[in-house]
C-alpha cells in the first residue's frame, strides 16, 4: 500500500459529513469586527448624531448608505470567494457600484455648490479610519480562514473593502462634515487604500 | 510515469453521485470518491509537475485539502470545478513554497535520477532514443562529467538552455526506462 493509499483510508475513515459550525466560524468574526469597531468609536468619541436637528437624516443616510452597502455586500463576495470553483467576478465587480454612485453624486455636488473643504475634523476622521479599518480587516481575514479562498489577492481586496466599510459605519455618526468631496477624499480613498493593502497582503494572510 | 491518463474516465456525474452518497454517511462511497478524485488529480498534475515524488507530495496535499475543506462544496453543486480549483490552488502554492519555476532545473536532482534509474543499463542505447540535442547535453554532463556551464560553453548555447535540455532529456530517459520496466 502506498502512502497516498493510506492517506485515502485515513481520510475516508473520518467520513464526508462536514463538521458543523463553519458558517458560524465565518459570520462571527465579521460581526465581532463590526461590534468592536462601533464600540470603540462610541467609547472614544462624543457627539453622535450631533447635527441631526440642523441637517436632518440626509448626510448620515448617504454615509451609511454607502458604508452599509459595503458591509453587507463584501461578506457575500467573501463567501463566494471562499468556495473554490465558484465564479466571483461579478460578485466582486458589484462592489464598485457604491463607489460609482459616490462619483456621480460628487460630480453633481461639485456642479451645484462648493461645500467647505476639507472641514475641521478631517484629521480625526482619517485617524479613525486608520485605526478601525485594519481591525475590521483582521476580522474578515479570520472569517476567511473558515473557508477555502483560491484567489487570495481578490479575497484580500474584498476583506479590505469590508474593513474600510466597517470603519466608516462606526465613525460616520460622529462625523459633522458634509459634502461629497469630503466623503470621496476622507472615506472612499482610505477604504480603497485598505482594499489595496488587502490585495497585497492577501496571499500572505490567507494561505491555507 | 503516469503522465497519460490511460484509465477509462468515470462519467462526469460519477464524482457528484459518490459525494452525494458520501454525505449521506456512506463511508465506502467516500473512499471511492477520494480514490477517483486522486486518479483525476494525479492525471492533471502529471501534465504540470516534473518528478514523481513531487507529484505524490502535491497529490497528497490536494487530497487532504479536499477533505478538510469539504464543507466549502455546496450540496447539489458539481464536484469537478470545486475539486480542480483546490488542486490548482495547491499546485500553485506548492510552486510558491518551493520558490522555483514549475520546471525542476536542478543539476543534483537530475544526477540522482541517473544514479537511481540508469545503473546497469545500456546508456548509449537509451541516448539514441532521445533527440540529438538532449542526448548530446546528457553525454556532456553525465558521461564526460562537465558542468552545465562548461557544457553550454562548449556547444555555444546559454546556461539555462543547457539546463533545460539536460532536464528534459533526463525526464524522457526516465520515461523510457519506466516503459521498458513495465
């Protein structure tokens, strides 16, 4: 009997029924990342929804609309990427839609008015994104270990988008800034930077 | 050498049926599934991996990966794309870990092949069965004892080209010897 035959026997003896709980092992780190980042933002920052009375729900709706779209769509893409043999091109390409919408709104915004830029809190915003994005990115990386990604760069990129999306979701209620230019520069660019880092680090972090 | 798939291939749905039965608790079906997967992956790897010992290493990694990641195959989805995606991933990962190109251009490895396989054989007779360029490369490096660099300088080709000729020649020789043994 060859080594390969004995390995086949050993594997077969364990049966084909998958161990339970792999879905939970995927979802839990993502939820924990969201809760931890939101908790950190709430614990450190003051003045959530401070400008709600003066501006109404518009600004936070746009910010959360964008960030929650990423937070909800990225795990679907990660789930697909973690299943070998599944085509993921469209699932990942769809993640560009929120960015394209921001670009469209930015063009509209710039043509209509010129909001003050960069505002007074951009440094706090960048700091929050720089701290929270890697935390949530780590959660996505841990989640992916429950699956079997075979395109590690693409999986790393989507994990980065999730990380950035979670960071923005957590910080947005504390952000008094308005305007699409601000959103493009201080939210979208950091998110894309995190995605780029994920693309680069994916092959090292996601090997299995 | 196992470089060609001379088994009659099972029907495309055979893997799917075996996996479906396996998931209902039939361990015998799972053993059959793994054996069939092993045969198909071996056939795929044989076209891409040089040495047999290396092929077995990658094959075993693939089989373990199929087993440990079996929860990533959704019920009802075809097994083939899933299985080959994992096998391809493991092959690329193997090459990455090894840090070399897919072809093994290793002088020592080629010398080992000669020592293990061609002892007590009519080497000149075997060399006659090779293309002249490969036979000449092996004569220079394995019979006259020149290094690849010395041999490449003597016949005026690049060092890498010489290594490639020697490598391909040695692989072909091993195939010929294996065919004669069978």
